[in-house]
C-alpha cells in the first residue's frame, strides 16, 4: 500500500478530531444535567469529566476493539485493504464533521449512530448494499424510541416519588433526612452496576453478573452510610424560617448525589464510547502494518491516549452549547430533578446491558430530562427545542452516510 506514513498521520488526525467531537457532544450531553441543575459549574463539570472520562477512556478503553463498530457491515466482503483504509478514514471524518455541526447548534446526537451511518455509507458505495446488516440497522432505529421512552418513564416515576415523599410533605427537610438515604443506596447500586457492566468490561477483569450485583450492593451500603453521616452534619433549618430555606437544604443533599453520579457516569462513558473514535484508527493502523483486514484490531497505547485527550479537549472547548441545550433549554432543572434524570439514564443503561436492548446513551439522557419535565406538565417543556433534537436524531444516520460517501471518493481520488 502506498503512502503508509500519510495514511497513518491522517488516521491519527481524524481520530483525534472524532474524539474531540465526542467530547463536544456526547460528554457535554452526559454532564448537562449536573450543570443545568446548578449542582456543578461549567468549570467543575469540565474538571470532573476531564478526570473521569480520561481515566475511563485510557484505563478501560480496551486492548482490543472491533474493527467495525456494532457489527454493522460484513468486512469479509471487503478484500482490498486500501478500500477499508479509505472507508475508515472517510467514516471518521464524516462522523466528526457531523458532530461539529450538531454541537454548533447544541443538538445532542448519538456519536455511535454518527459513525455507524458513515460506515454504512462507505460500505454501500464501495461494496454494495449486501455488505450491510440491515437488521442491525433496524435495531438502531428502534433505539430512537426505546432509549428515551424507557428512561423517560423511569425519570417520571423517580421525580414523582421525590415530590410526593419529600417536597409535598409538611416538613420537607425532615422527610429528606428520612428518604434521601434510600435514594443514595439506589443511586450507588445503579452507578456501581454501570461501572461493573460498562466501565470495567474492557479491562480484562472477568466479572460475572452475580459478582457485579454483590459488589454493587456492598459498595452501595458503604456509600449510604457515608451519605447518612453527611446528612446528619447538615444544620437543620429553624422552623420559623421560610419554607424555601428547607427546600434549599434538601437540594443541597441532591447536589452531593449529582456529583457522585456525574463522576461514575463519566468513567463508564469514557470507557465505552471512546471506541467510536479509536476503533477505526486501530483498524487503519493494523491494516497499514500487516496489510490484512481483521475483524478485531489491537489498540496501541498511544491511540488510547489520543482518544482520551481528544474527548477532554472537545468538552472543554466546544461543549457548552450542548450542555446548555440539554441542561437548560428542554426544561428547568434543579439538583433533585437532575438527579432523577441522571439516575434514570443510568438505570436504563443497566437494563439495556442486562437484556441486550438497543439504546443510545445520548437519547437515554435526553429522554430522562423529558420525563422529569413531563412530571411537571407539558407546559414545563420547550416543545420547539424537543422537535429540533428529535429531528437531529433522525437525520444523523443519513447525513453521516452521505458525508462518508463524499469523503471516500475524495480520498480515493487524492491517494488511491
């Protein structure tokens, strides 16, 4: 294959650009509830995401990644290594460009769907429609409904329970001290399960479902006792003070939950979604070095580092618009509402991991925010924003495919 050095440089540059796009869109979306509820400032969210996304992507990003994400096309039908290299380069660039456009307008789109659409586009023009597993595409389309619906239902019932058990009682602070330890336990169990099932699966640790459950329960008990100690140290609001003061004290407890949840979700997200950027890069590096197309490719350490750094820089430099869209413009969030949305999204991820449901992390979190808003009435939602977000979801696959076709032919014309 000619131009090996140029191809490797392009792969690293496009992979870094894609990781930057993931940070600007996907990570920003994941941190939006914490920022929108004012549990964290933008600066603190960037610091937390920077640390835990980096650790997740670098430590648990995987030694081996599938050449074709989600098994969306039959790479066995591609017998020319140069076709695969140009296809992966075109797919990375197409997905990254679309993520840049979406982030510019604040649309929270799925990075997985972006890269999948791009890969489908190049496969159709280079091999033909038979190379695409269309049934797999159907499950991805189903996630547009499954993800937000499931997380929205869970978020609706969570925030409703918080309202009924705490805020609508005569002494909300007293009820918060009674019921919040239960929410702490529930949060810790779900987040620990997310970390076991999603965050650590690439490290090489063989954790059975039973071990994950037992480990999560043990961690949750420890976290709950720590949380109870923290709650007891919160000064009680004198009865003669305004009711709003009691509400403010209750929200302080949920701020702590939001911070813990944000850290764990960032780790799990970094470990899982960094593959959208480094998978194609690893494939190109492997093909250039061996001249062969493999279903799986080893991931060099420097490629993992590239993905981890790109994600953090993307969030810090271009993530504010998506954070504002999800955190502020869909519905008004408080720490308790943000907690309900984040926990609902995490719960959906656990259910999906255990049952094989097709979900998108992005769609899941947006659906959870919608569920929280609906609990306050349709009037609490900005329906114009919701429409624009749904539209961006639907066009992600075809736009990714179209851009990949253009870039594939450009690369072939230039380097082929």
